[in-house]
């Protein structure tokens, strides 16, 4: 692939100077565009390097593929001069102002915590699967491999040791990742995780038996008997403990003088969290965690094949919404105590769904006459069979719709079958045709039959339906994007041109140039031109008449679409999103109509400073390119009613 050429073509297709911010993940370019209507979708559809495009959460995402996307991204950054951004930065830029769904917010937190540690869990899971192959009876014969070949016994023992480590010491991994996500010191999170799995404690897997047998050891603290119980393989207790630790750490950082903060904050946070962990949080969360796990197992055992079929039917739509990001937390809980749960039913379902979508894409490869679409479907189908479904789902199946539905049906049928035979995974691994390595040995034949069913149903239904609509694929010049229905087009939509406008100061204080702001996103005008104000009072005003298009849950920023067409971002402080709304209050909500000078909200400036954050307020015109000039009127002083920025439009001769 000629990465520079591909980047140039993508830039041209997106429109001149149309990229506001850019990041990338493992397979996709993630872009925030200033105007998505400028995108030449046909050019992207016909680009051989582009495996698909879609728009979600105000991000325009272009699927390039693993191994290539980072190189294309680097070239795109060079030729557009757009500042590199992380996916977290991009989400902040792309936030659409809608009030966050609490469920989605919780899932996002789980995703942020578990995605970084998944490689360790997958490595341990695959090694566990290999150990199962070596030690399982009736897999290759009446005896296991180690019984037939005693020379490999110690090899299997080391493999088992390596496989068990990530799960036995899971609280350390989760403690590190979760504490970091909650804004605390991740190494303190690892330390509290270590305390929860110390060898002096009764192993977490044997706590129930120790209590039943009366062999549990107890600490006697202030008249209380505190069980010396470990938390090996635990997830939920560690999540709560990590949140508590991070909260205490931030509390002490704000209140202990700098001279003593470094020494005493970690100690106080650890000791208080430690006592609360073993006295209150741990025991309560263990009960909740055990109840959740038992509930999932009961649900699976009760609904059986039918319930699994319904789950399989909707698994691929769940992937599109991003809800599947929460599954690693649930699956880890099931796998951490295989002896009690028997394993996870989620992994087999994911495998059936992925393969079903891959089979549907394979049928499109045989049906289509379009060369680019045939090439894309070929590679995407193979990728989906191996567990990576994004190119297949977003590049082919969703655009044509019926292959996606056929893939869903295939998954449902296959899941009913594997549900009837109680196929469970005993390790994490690739949800694909090779997923059998993570399946309980006795269930591997049924798993493979389920894979075959998913492939056959997905392929046959897609091919049969597509064969009856051959006209769709007859034109070699017709792209998949043209075949799909453009559901988002609205030719009746009114286009409002921008007009000359004056914006008032959003806060009372001293104006400074954006380039002086201690944040490269603002200082380099990545989001547009504007002005910054060092605030004297913590009252935030509307700079013009308009509608609030963004009101963050963290209350640290507002987006305003003025009646004259300006798109204005008011950002209160630098990195203050990390405060999660603490010290901020808002009097307005998304969609409210405001007048110039209306109070949008307040901020406790002293508290923000004491928390270690810069309180500088930025006012950015995010649609700067719609104007000939964005000029500062007054750089001496500002108040909530004083004119501060002048916006001038272009006039054509």
C-alpha cells in the first residue's frame, strides 16, 4: 500500500481543510469533521484501501485495517497539519452535547478499564487452552497427552503456571487499570490489588469452603471478626476498591500541603482503603459478585438453547452499539471461577456471530460484479472468520443490509445448537473458526458443528437472497455505497449561512491570546480561532443569542450555535474534565435557547486551583473556516457583557 497516496486520496475525499481532529485505533481512522456533507462518499467507496466508512458519536470513521491504519494516519497528519490526538481527545472534540446515558457511561468505564488488560487475559486464556489440550482425557484417546507422554508433564505444569497467573493475580491488573481510569495513581492501585491476593490470606477460590468448614482465620479489630479472605480471580470488589482508593487519594491531594502531600497522601489512601476493603467493601462486593455470577449461570441454565439463540441473534447489533465492550468484565468473572460456573457462554456466541457475518460477506464476494467490492468482501470475509468483523460489518454487510440480517439469523441458529449441548469456553481467545482452542475439550466437536452451521446458514441465505436481486450487482461501476439506501440525506434541510457577529466575553477576567494557553489543542488552534480569559469570577455567561448544542455532564464546557451561525465552544479550565463535574454547577441544559449575557453556570475557581488545575477559560469559534476573520476586539479586560470577538464573513465579488 502506498500510504502517502492513500492519505492524499482520503484528504481529497473528505474536503479541503475539513478535518477538525484525528486519531486512530487498531483498524480505523477516527476523524471529527467540520462538515460531513463535504465528504465525497463515492470516492471513499471506490478507494481500494478503504474497507468501509461509517459515522458514530460525531466521529467519521474510515476502516483501513490493522497494520496499515497507523501508517496512513501518520501520512494524513503530515499533509493536513492536523495535530495528533488520542481517542480520548477525539471524543472530547466530537462530544455532541447529548446527555450521557448512564448505562453507556458505565459500559464506557468498563471498556476503559478492561481493554488495556485484555492482552494479558487472552495470553493466559490461550495458554490455559493449550494446557487443557495437554491434560484433557478423551480428546485424543482414553488418556490425556501427559499420561500418554509423561516427558511433557513438566512442560504442561509450566504452561499451567503461566496460564493461571493473570487470573490468580487479576486484582493487581484490575487495580492498576481501574485506579488509573478513576484518576488515581495506578501503582497504588496495583499495591492494593497485591494486598488482596497476599499468600497470608485464605485463597479466594477456597473462601466459601473455609467458612463452611470453620477453618477461616479472622482478625479481631475493635470487637469485629474480620475474615482473612483473599480475592483471587475477583473483578467487582477490586473495581469498587480502586474507585475508593482514587477518591481518597484525590481528597488528600487537595487538603494536604505540598510539603507533606508526597509522603502522607499515598500512606493514608492505602491504609484507609485497606481497612475498608477487608472490613466492609470486600465482603459486601464478594456477595454481590457471587450473586451476579450465579444469576448469569442461572439465566443461561434456565433459558438454555432458546435464550442463547436470542443472544446470538442480537450479538452483531450489540457490537455496532458498542455494548459488547462490557462483556470482558462479565466473561472474566465467569472464567475466574470455572469450577463453579463451568465456563463462559459469551465466547461461543461471539464466535458464531462473527463467523455468520463472515459467511454472509463471502456470499457477497461471489455475487458482486464490482471489482473493488469483490476484493473488499474477500479480505473482509477472511478477517471475520478469524474474529475481526469490522471490515465485513461496516464495509459490506451493513451497506447492503440483507447480508447483515442473514448473518444474524445464522448466528441465532448456530447458538440454539450449541446451547442445546451446553458449549462453554474455559478461556479467553479469538472468537472465530479457531475458537475451539478455548472451548472445554468435551464440547469442541459441538462447537465446530455450530461453526459449520453458522457458515452454511449465513452463506446460503445471503447467496439465495442476493441471487434473486442480481440487478443490484450488475453494474461494475456501482459502489456498495450507491447500492445502500442513504437514510441520512435530507434535501429539504435548510442551510443557514453565517453572518457578521460580535461575541461577548464568557467570563469576567483578563483576556490572553490562545497561543499562550497551556494546552496544545487550544494553543495551536486545532479546534478553531478564539480567545482565552484568565477568570476573576466563576460565573459563565452566554456570549451571544443562540441554542446550547453541548452541555457536558462534567459541566466544564458548553457548545453554542448562535442565531447568526457561529459555532462557539466555551471550555472552562484545562484538563478539568478529569474533575468529573466537581466544583462546577450549570443552570442550563442541552437544547436550551439562551440570550447574550445569560448565566450558563458557575465554577469554584479557588477549588479548581487547589485541585491543581489551570482555570483559564477558552472561547473557540469551531467553524472558523466559515469566516474571513476572527478578531479580538479588546485585550485589556473583559466582563460578562463586554464585546470580545468580531466574526467577519467572506463576501464574493
